[in-house]
C-alpha cells in the first residue's frame, strides 16, 4: 500500500469554461475534494511509514481515496461539455457523489477506531472532514435548484 495513489486532477478547466455560478461552485468543490484526497493519501501513507497505523487500517482509507478519485473522474467526464447545470445534470451528478457522502457518514467504515496515535487520528479525521465538507457543498448546490 505504499504506492502513492495520485489525487484527482484539477478541474479548473470547468471553472474557466462556464458562466453558470452553480457549475463553477460544484467544480470548485470537486477541486477542493481532490485536494482533500491528496491530503488523506499523504497522511495515511506517512502514518503507515511511521508505523502508527496498520495495513488493515491503511487499506480501507486508501481504497476510499481511490473511490473518490474514480467518482471525480466520472464527474469530470460528464460535466466537461456543460456550460450550465440543468435539472437532469444535477440528478446525474448527485448519483455520482451521494454514495461517497454515505461512506463518509460512518467514520467506523474508515477504521478510525483503530488509529491509536492521536496525531495521526486528528490528521486523518481532518482530511476526511475536508472531503466531506467539499462533497457536501457540491451536494447542496446540486439539490438547491434541482427539484
């Protein structure tokens, strides 16, 4: 698991190529999510290298990071041609993002209970909180006018 998983690429092209403020906000939230994933990956890998978390704790955290990257890539693929968020577009993006938010709701699914080192636990929780806040922002924007 020491192999670094590269965080989702920057979605800045969406920020430049559209005039829809909601799409820009969603794109910015996805960019922040990618940053959070990078922080999570680095934090988990560093904690594993220091020996303060086990392989059985490291694996689910990095697998979650990978699932966020995959979802982000799907989101980028479906939005790269959009200039405005329509109702159906919002629903499509919500289907991509909501499973990730559900995973984040349950910290035990990330085996945080097994992280005994207080510093590593705080850093991992902070990264997960950043990811959750960013995805939550995207979800809020998508739901706000999608009904």
